[in-house]
C-alpha cells in the first residue's frame, strides 16, 4: 500500500460525546489502509455549499477494517467548524484528507515505553500502544487533565496498558495532582526506556523536560499547536511553522503538518513557539538587527558616549 495520502468523501457512521470531546467514526478505506500511529487527518467543515476554507486537523484514535476501513477521530468543539463536525449524523458525507504528517518512530527492539497524554490529543496514543505491543514492548500510560471529563481513554488505558496512571488537578479521577508531580515517579517505577507524548503544548513541554532530566529520549505530537495554527494540513499555507533544532544545531522553522506532527521533544524550542527566533536560519534581517545589534554600531555608540 502506498504511503501517499488520499482525499476522499467519507460516510459518517457515528458521532458520540466522550467527556468534553467528540469521537467521529467514518468509512474512509483509503485513509484507514495507509494510516500509521501519530498521523492525523484534515477535515473540510461547513458542508458542500458552505465549506470553510480552513480545514480542521484532528487526531486519529483508531482504524478498523470494518466496512472496508473506518477511521475514528477525536476532537474538542472550539469554533464553528468543530461545532459543525459535532453536529454530523449517520450517513452524512465528510471530506477527509489523510493520513497526513510523520508518524511516531518505533523502537527496533522490545523496550519499555511510557505513553503520556492529555486532552483529545491523547487519542493518538492508543493506535501507537497497539503497534508497540505487537513489537513486544511494554506499554505504560499516564493520562492527565484538569478534570475527569478532560481525560480521554482512561478505561482503555487500564485495559490494554501494562500499567496506567491517571492524574487530575481536582482529584475527580485517579490521583489528585499535576503531571509534573507524577511523571518522575512513574518513569522510575516503570523503568521506561522512551517517552511518547500527545496533547496540549504545556503537557508536551513538561514531558520533554522531565524525560531529558533523566536522560530518556522523547517523541511528541504537536497536535494542539497544529490544530490552533494549521489551515491546510499539507504544508502549503506555512501557518503552522515552529522553531526546531536540526542535527547540526541550527534552528530552522519546520511545519507541524509535514515535518511533524511527531517531533523529537528535545529539539523543539518550546519557549519560542509562535515566533521566529532571531537566530533561526532565514530569519528576517530586521529581527536579527533588533535582537543582536551590529558590533561595529555598538562600538560607535560607545565611543560617542565616551566623548
């Protein structure tokens, strides 16, 4: 099967509410057959005669061979477009492009894997867990949210994971606390070798920092950043760029939809998201000038002040 994504008119099977989120299942054989864990789909919203120009990029929870190939997508209602998606009914048609983006890189040998998720993006962990299990890996989950309604897949994680830890800020599900408080302990208890993250940007930043502190590699899906900034899902619009360290140590602006959404956590410049750092390759000269004044100009000003 080719890795080339497809654009298809999918038939909606079900739309159901899961806590604060919605899960939409559609028949999309070409997408289901090509999907690999970590990839996403871009959905046209608004209907045939009122389609909005900007597609919605959403996480894939599960693909099945049912009806020739089904795809279940999970999203939060955040705007008129996602509200339209939540209002779809069985047998409605939906324009789907996918699967898109780079998937998770998988370990060659059986290792201990810690999967950390929050929000609707956590849906992307479960296809990954299934693939890792088939490779003989141990799979441990940590799911976090402000409340129970903002934790996706806790029961499934407990059923399929070698262990599953749930933490909520208000204590309405699992432990009361924050991911920052729980994650170091779980890493130690599970003796994990690699950490995968899906969910809000703040969660990914925490995952990356804690994994780095204990010397573990991390892969993260910048799904929330892509949802907030992406317009096309195929790398054309250049709205979802973020600063990323290359192998040579040089910062480049990469597209979350094509070079991502899965990236090495330690290479993302989390503090500079939404900006073009002055030292990024190809950054506008005016930004460079403002951030680092020319040394000759600075010397001239010093001489003038001395006089």
